[in-house]
C-alpha cells in the first residue's frame, strides 16, 4: 500500500474548537461501533473523551492538525521530554478511515522528533482498531494492562477512571526506537 501524503500543521487558536469536536467525533465512532448506544464508557454528555481531557492534552503538549490535500482529516497531540515521547491523542476522521492517513501521520511525528527513543501511548481495551494500528502498523508493543487491580501508578485519577469509564481496562503501549537511523523514518 502506498503511504498517504499528509502534513502536520500546528494547531491554531481559531481551529481549536473544531479540533475538539473532530476528536470527539472520531473517538465516539469507535465506542459506538463497539458498544452501540450504551453510554457507560462515556466521560461526559455522550462523549467518550471530554472537552476537559482534550483541552488538558492540547495545553500540555504539541497539537497538530493532520492535513491531506489542504483539508483537515484528523489531529495529533504529543508531549516530548528529551528522548521520551507521549502520544496523547491521534485521531482520523471516520470518513477517511482505512486510507493510511493515521500511519502517515504517525511517521510524520517520528520524523518531527528523531531524537525520541521511546514513545508511549494508551488506549482502552475495546479499541480493537487502535490496538491493531499501534501494534501491527506502527510497531508498538503492549507493555502493561491497567485495570481495577493495577491502575496507572502515574495517574492519581486512574483507579476512578478505570472503575467508572473503562472497567475492563486500558493497554499501555511502548515503541522503542534504539538503533534507528534517519533513513528508517523517511
């Protein structure tokens, strides 16, 4: 499959509101696909990811619009601290799923931060599409399973979030980039 051509454009203040709505649409799509209209996995007001959570992510990281042919097709928020990177959010509009856009965006993130040697992210157990994407497409490995018996030790609200929103848990993924060369990420 030929890689989709996308660019990452820093999020602008005038696009923030649409970015949040697009993110919620993409996350809700996955939850609705898995659970239908059951609402026990939603943070607030029918949203799988709350406005507050997205705002916190944007405010504490680097937010980018994923653009294809001059149109926004998704977004990504990352945090980088030296050689460690956290992928907070990566979403692609459901209308353009399965076209290689998420993978192309991830590769663009890797090129943007070639000094990062370890990337981490988390996703709920039910996001089969995400699990496939991170493991089989992007080369991440599942390294931890957060659940009611093992909440995220770095998140003081994790136990409550798992009990209320994700009672069946969250996977933590890691991608180690040791030994990579610039040619590996082009």
